[in-house]
């Protein structure tokens, strides 16, 4: 077996640091939400928050198998999900469902995710010559060497 292929996953998105970071955030959020009290309004808020967090990883995974232009679209959707999580963090804070330490942790993780996603978007835009290219011109395969730092 070629050594360069040893650590490469079958699913390319699993090698992205953004994906790993999003999965860590989801795992943390599940643990955080388990500590919260139940109630119909609170449960809806918790479910919505989790869905937004999951969408960061889901959009990253889905976009990674697409053309560069489509990947940019999915990364922008992931970035929108990050912003939704910021709003949910604030909502949880205002309802006193999340303490100050958890709010600060959530915000710091979300800031890091948005920076990582923004850097990957910028890198892909540079490699495609901007947003004006159409999908037929984009190479549907983005070598992991180009994006594995994200």
C-alpha cells in the first residue's frame, strides 16, 4: 500500500479539519443540551440549535463531492449555519439555559469555524478565478492536498 494513501479516508470530507471541528462542536452541544431542563418551548429551541450545528458538517460533507462552484455554495450554507448557531447561543444565554462559560466556548468555536470556512472559500475562489465560472468549467475533483488544511 502506498504510504501517501494510508491516512486518506474513503470519504474526502472526513479529512477536512472543518468537518472534524464541526463534529466536535456537535458532540459538545449534545452534551450541553443534555444538561438543560425540558419543556416544549425549550425542546424546540434545542432541536433547532442542534439542526443548525449539524448542518455545518452536513453542508461541508455534501459540498465536498461537488464541483468547486457548488462546493463554494455549500460552504456558504455551512457559514450561514454557523451564524444561526451564534443566534441560538444568544437565545440560550438570554433564557438562562446556558451559562457564561458555555456561551463563551460556543462563540469561540463558532468564530473559529467561520474563519476556517471563510479561508477555504477564499482559497477555492482564487483557484476558480472568482465566482464567474460556470460549473462545466470546474473540475469536480478538488485534490485533498489543496484543501486538507481547512
